[in-house]
C-alpha cells in the first residue's frame, strides 16, 4: 500500500499546478498577453474575406427518343444510380480548366486557372442532388459574380460540352439547374474576430500555465516558503529580508533598533521560542543550512541578539571552525575561541567574550583545527554543551552547512533543537532535499525554518507598529518613515 501512495504523492496534482502558477504568476500573465496580442495582431491585420455561394440541382433526364418507355421504373432506377455516381465528381470538376477558363474570359479576371481554383470550392451535401459552389474574395460583389459564373460554366459543361462528339452535340442525361444565385455578402466570413480572440485567450491561459509549470520545474532554487515546506517537514518561523542593514558590523537590533529589519528578527525570536519544547537541551539551538552563502551566520547573530535584548542570558557559539565568520560579523577578536577551549589551551574566561550587554556572551571559533569533525564530536565538546545549556537561557550554535559537514546533525542528535536556514534564490532544492533525507535517516526533525534574502514589501508611509518587549511583555510603540521623522523633529523642538 505504501508504494502506490508514494507514487501518487510524486505525481503532478492540481495543487502543484496552482502553486506553480502562483509562484510564476508574472510569467503566466506575460505569456497570456503575448499570445492574445499575437492572435489579435494576426486577426486585425488580415484582409477581410467574403464568401458567396450559389447552388445547383442535378436531375436525370429520361429518354427523349422512345416515348413509350419514358419514365419507367427501370430507367428511373438506373438514372438515379448514374446521377449519384456522376454528382460526386462535380466538386473536383469545378476546379478544372474546362470550367474555370470560361469564367476568367467572361469576367476578364486577372488570374490563372490555378489561382482561381484556390478560391473556389464545391461540395455535394450528403444524401442530396445539390452542388454548392462557394467563392472567397476580398470584394463581396466579385465573389458573387464569380460564384454565379462558375455555376453557369459548370452547367454548360455538364449539360452540353462534355457530351459533344466531334461537333455533334448529344443531349446530356443530366441536367443542372441553378436554384440559388450567389449574392454579395454583407459581412466578411473571415477573419472571425470573436472566435479568434476567444481562442487566443483560452490558448494564452493554457500556455501561461504550461510556461509557469515548465519554469517551476526548471527552477532549481528556493523562491518562497512553499518551496521549503514541500521538502522539509518543519514550519517556516520567519524571514529576514534582503537588506544592506544586515551587512553592518553590528546586528540590526543594535544598529537599527526601530527598523523593520529589527522587527523581523524579533518576530523570528518569538516564533522560535514558541516552538521550542520543554525538554533537556531544548534551549540549545543549532543553526545550519543546506549549502553555503544562505545567511545562517546572519540569522544566528541576529537571533542571539534578539534573545539578549529580551533580557535572556545568551551564549553565541561559532562552531563553523572550517569557515568561522561570527567574529567578523560582530567585529570582535576571533583568534582565540572554541577550538582552544575544547583542547584546554585556554579557560572559559579567556575564550568567551561579553558583547553589547552583560547577558550576551560570544564564543568565537578560534583557529581552524586539522580535524574539525573529530573535535566537534569529542567528549569535551559534548561536556561543554551540557555545561552551557545549564548556565544560559539560550545557546545559539552556528555550524557548518550540511553539504560541507554534518556537524549540525551531530549536535542535534544529542537533544539540541535544529533551526534550518534557507536563502531565497540561493538554496538549491536538490541540496535541501538531500539535507532533509539525511536528517530523517538520523531521526532528527528540524524545529523550524528561517528564510533569508526575502524580498521586502513596500514600506508604509504612515502608521504604527510595535517593537521590542518591556519587562511586562508590552511592546513599545514606534512609527514608520516620515511620521517618525516628524515626531522626532517635534520632540527636538
């Protein structure tokens, strides 16, 4: 039963199509506009064509030489059979030189038999003795004139010319009578504007969906929350926008405490705190990503700062000893740190630094070790985690990307919670899926996902928002943009 379920989940569903269109809505709309514009351009640049139709009735003439046998049953039966076989050839006979050349000569048309044949069609409606002759032309009057002339020429060919024998005419057994003359049509038969435009709209919608689906299938990187949640069995707890404020030498809560970016970090902190279970080591948060350059260090530093702002005692550990970056991010000394502390070359007082507030401590990575995996998986490292988890309210550990090393899995296996960082436009879906599969193999479930490089929404010109937390849990009221500047100016006055 499991295999069919898995294959069904792997298949493309209507929800997948809707999500693809939603993600690539601009692509779908652009495709729709292009298709409709192309169809409209084709439709309105075509020369209107008019169709005129004349109609003839074929009848069988009974014998004119023997009055005694005219109209007998045998003759009528054989005549009907003969007429049926002959009338089927008339649609093709209409396009021949014998029929069309007299028309060209009589009307003085500036065309050839082949050219005229392309605008003339004839048909024999089913179960009838009728021949319909239709002519398409840009001039409605000329279309009707040609249709009537072709009907006349066909009648002459069938009733007389085709049955002459070296100048001796023989009365044809078939008679063609024009029962409906062609008249100049009042409206063009093509292009059919409404039909073409409706077809263009529906075709554009279908092609737009296809284009969005193809773009989604070809897009190998994460573009929004749903891309991550479709792969990782964990909620998205927040997102940090793509902003230069995160590139400063200080976390945004310190450098820009009233900014929208600072509020993003506070929201992430609140959500992370909510999802942490009340278990041993749950206050230890291991931060990692599937691949490099996804913003895990930026997330670690700002998240630790947000917890410290709230009054919690926080320790930020740079465990990415292969590529340490916490010290650079905070602009602090990083030559002495975790690698020295674990190997007992320095004490905790010398390795751990105080940053910004008395309750915010940072343990840099220190110099790179030749065997980082062995070092981070050592008993000394595990003992350090046990010690700091009891001494601090929150311990944030910045580790190497999972595609580089599985240090994060080593830490999380012993109880700490795992926070996975995904960069919009950076994270490869394939790498993220491999990371999730490795975590599942080790029976590790991420507590949540933090999105990075999220596209910022347009800022509001006015209005209030709340930032920070007081001791009683109430937020402080702040102001956006120009309103805040006016308030500050008024306060200074």
